[in-house]
């Protein structure tokens, strides 16, 4: 399995339960091996197999969790 790391950003994180919700949903997504959300910065780090979980899919999972997200270069 090829794994890559994608960095997303969300400016809408307002509480620790937001972090838990997004992390849980991403970590349950097929192809995601690890997801970590940083509350203070809005940074979402996702290690995933790009063939099974595309960047678009990751953004969609965050949206389904109730938050907007975008690809971030850092």
C-alpha cells in the first residue's frame, strides 16, 4: 500500500468535540491509516492511500462531519 500525507485546513473548529468528530470520521474512512486534527491551528493531517481515499474524499468526509476544509500546502 502506498501512503501519502495530505494536509487540510479548517477555520471552523470551535471546540474539542469538533476535533474528535473529524478525527473519528476520517480514521473510519477506507484507505486512511491515520488522521490527526490540531484544534489551535485548524490543521488536519491525514496519512492515506491515495488510490482508496482521494483528497476530494477526505474533504467530503470533513464536510459530512459538519465543517469546511481545503487542501493546505503546509
